[in-house]
């Protein structure tokens, strides 16, 4: 193959040798015939070195000059027999040899009988050095680094012996003054004890947790080995506090609620204890809301907190008008197995009107518990992962409530990618209400189905039991499921085909509505944007042709 005015042809089936030779030579242009003739010994040596790197030490290389209008140099290469590994002595000595975190070395490419590849040798050296530095073996060194090649016999003796020396430990963490927060709060971000074994990931997590806390604009974690005393490294953290407040506003659209305006105000810290507060508002034709919150970080502050909330929401969707005032508290806690648990209690006052019925009021004190888990290989556009969520809330007439209610909801989403970007998504949402008087359950706790995130091909919250006047009143039970296949067009565009099924019902034997359709997915910088054309297959349940536009994460 030609590299400008130099053409290399490796005889036989040796694509790796061909590519490496071309890479060593690079582009050769703008040379005369005499210049190419003088260049021939240099390029011949370059090709020879490229083959040596892959274990071919005795190639036969011939060249000839083609003196055409555009002169060129042609090299013909016969690789010959490769050099193979005759002996291989690769060892780790010292404490690292018995350190499970250090792990086993991947030496299969340097075992006896393998063709010598210098990059495999250098890669293993780098892997040992990087692993040692990551785990705190800062005194480690190679006591033997040997590649003893005998080209005539076609053999090479490999020797690589690393003496690790002792493993360093992490000392206490000191936060330099000037950050404006209580040291007690900052120490909760530290997940390791003084004297624990060094690991670079511990420092990286400390840096990441502080950076993601929302308190700081800059974080620098300094743990230099040369500052160690008796092989214990002190950790010094320098923090730059961020601006205390931020305001954001945006315009959105979905076919469920139409265009909407959204605004947020956040005070990222209100005092040295790291408390924060904020407010959010959303305005659309169907829904208007205003909510505020106040949050207290717990231990650890990355995952655990208490949040006090208050909010007002007004909705006018299909046959239901509702105004709701809430006051509540949430305690969020991360469990050891990756689950998040939220214990909550909220008071909810609701004034509502369903269909032609008279306006009614509801007052409920709703304690609840929720569990959720998210596993994904990317926060913005994962290729595989899942989300699981279970929530239980209830109320009793004897405790500041107008009704006896127990509501349970569950959600499962999954995503896998196979082959060259072929994606399969699944979704299942279920719910149920236990009560001795369903008419006392306010619409905010009843179930409705249909819409962008439920059963496509049907209007937003139009799938529901109806009263004698044909008004949708909400159901006791909910089931909504869907499967979707996405075909990649480019890195940012995909085609989709899907089937959804579900309904809100009062009897689990009631029929479900089915919707099918196709769509387009654009992976924007802020997340996936979905445009779907769906057909509801059950005319008697309100099915028909519908467009659906939405955005947000797949999981």
C-alpha cells in the first residue's frame, strides 16, 4: 500500500505488519527521484524496526525506484520467521505479591511459545507501575527488565521482576481555612479512616463527592507521597465556595401537557452547616404548581438528607379539576446494597371536582416509605441498566385523615444493547389502592393511564373507569407496560418501534388498551428527545392516531 511516494508491500497474510510499517513511514510527498534514492536506506530501516516491534527480526526487504512522472519507491517485504518466547519470568515480589487488591497479572500474551510483541511487554510494565502507584506502593521498582533476543535462533528470554516495597497509608484529612463551612460537615464527606491503606480511588471519590455537593466551585485534594511521615500521607483539601444562589428558567413541551414554563431558585448553602433551600414553579395549560423546600444534610451528606417541603398545585385534566396544598418531610438514606430508602410523611389538603359531581374536599396525613435503585453505565445515554422503584403510602381516619387508604405502586425499567447499537427497552408500572370507601379517595391518589409515559396512542390520563355520565374518575388499579426496539442511524439518531399496553381499572380482569407505533430518538446534549407516531388499537377505549413528543432519560 502507498504512503505518498513510498509503497510497502508485505508478502503473505500479515495485515498487522503492513499497518505497522505504513505507520512507521508516514506520508512521503514532494520528493524527486534522486531524493527518493537517497531516502531508500532510511525507509528500509524504518520498515525493519516496524517489523521488529512485532517480533519479526529477520525480514528480507528489497526496494526499487520507479522513475515515472511522479517518482515512487517500492519496497517488497518478506517477513521471515518470527521470534518466539523461549522463557518467561514475570514476578511481583514484596507485600504486593500477597495483596488481593493488586490482583493477578495478565501475562498470557508473554507466555512461552508466543510471538514477541514489544507493545505487550511495555503494556505489562505500565500496568504494573500504574497498579502499584494506584495502591500506594510508592517505593516499588523493577529489579529486572529483560528482553534477550536471539534472532538467529528465533528466541527471546523475557524477564520482568517488580519489587513492590511497603504499601503507604492515608493519614487524616485537613480542610484548609476559608471555605466557610463547619469542619464537622466536611469530615462527613471522608469515607476512609486515618491509617487506612492508600488507594487512589478513595481520593478520587472524596474529590468527586465534594465537587458534586453543590457547595464548591473548585476542589483540590492534595496527598503527595513525599509529604508522608512513616509512610502515612496527610491529606490536605483546598476548597473554593461557589456563589450562594442560582436562578434558572426554561421552556419545555410535551404532548401530555403542551408547552410549559419552568423556573427554579436555589440557595446552595444558607449557613455553615450546609443547609440549603429552593423553590420551583411550573406553568402549563393543564397544570400550575409552586413548591418550596429546605434541606438538611446528614451523614454521609452525599446521599442522606432530611427535606422539608411545601407546595400548591392546580390541575384541570380531562374531567378532573383539582387544587392541592401539601406540607411534608422526607428522610433519604442510602442502603449498603445500592438501594435508596425514603421515609416520608405529608399532610395533603385537596379540593376537587370530578365530572358533573359537586366539589369535594379531602384532608389526609400520609406516612410513606419508598425504595429505589438505579444502575446504569452512563447518566445521560446509557447502553444498559435498570431502575426499580416501590412506594407505599397510607392514611387512617383516626389520624387526621378523612379516609382509610393504602396505596402501593411499583416501577421497573430495563435497557440492554446488543450487537452494533441495537437497543431493547422494557417498562412495567403497576399500582393498587386498598380502601373501604373508594369515593373518599381524592383524584391525586387514584390511577389514570395513557399518554407519553404510559400507553401511547391514547390521550393523557384518558384511560380510566367512567361514571354514569361518561366522566373519567380514576381507578383502583394501574398496569402499564411497554417494549421498544431502537435501531441506530448515527451516534445521535435512532429509529424506534414499540408496543404499549395498559389501563386504569377497578377490576384486574378488565381489558387493557394496546398501542403500537414508530418514532425517532435524538440524543441531545441534555438527554434523549423522543418523537413518536402511535396508533391506539382499541377504539372503544379512545384509541386512535396520536403524536407524542417528550424528553428525559430512558431509565
